[in-house]
C-alpha cells in the first residue's frame, strides 16, 4: 500500500505549473466516452504564444455503479489527465512520479482484491 502523504496532489502540481508558467494554459479534451468509460487528454502550454503543448497526458476512468466514479468519472478523469501531463513535464515529481490521486486508486484496487 502507498502512504498517500508521500505523494503530490494534482492541485499541488497545478499550483507548481502556474508558478513556473504564469501565462501558461491547461487545456483538456474529451477523447472518448461510452456508458462504461471516459478518456481525457490534457495539454500544457508555457504561454499564450505556444502553438503546441510542451506536455500532454491521457487518462481513462471506468464508470462504476457505486463510489466516486458513479457520479464524477468525468471530473476524476480530467484531473488525472492533468496530473499525468504535469508528471510528464516533471512538475511535482520531487517526491514520487505518480500523483496522490493515482496512488489512492492503486490502494483502493489493492483493498478490493483482498
């Protein structure tokens, strides 16, 4: 199991991104959606003049019948995509590469398997 206190949250990564790129942009896209899953893409731009993102990240969430992903799978997926784009840009990876949210998902899967 992961100790979640050792991981950076996506909110912390966004704050670090904003500190390093005050004119930067974070753009997210819905890539795919079905009754069972959602796929999102996040792009990070250093400033308004950047024609291309300097980092991207994709995330997939499974829509569940209970729990957070019953009602908030889209929001969770968007947050994950942003966190992955930040990780790919080496933002907020001083402690560990994966975000606290990603570590929590692994912990939940581990508990569900027990």
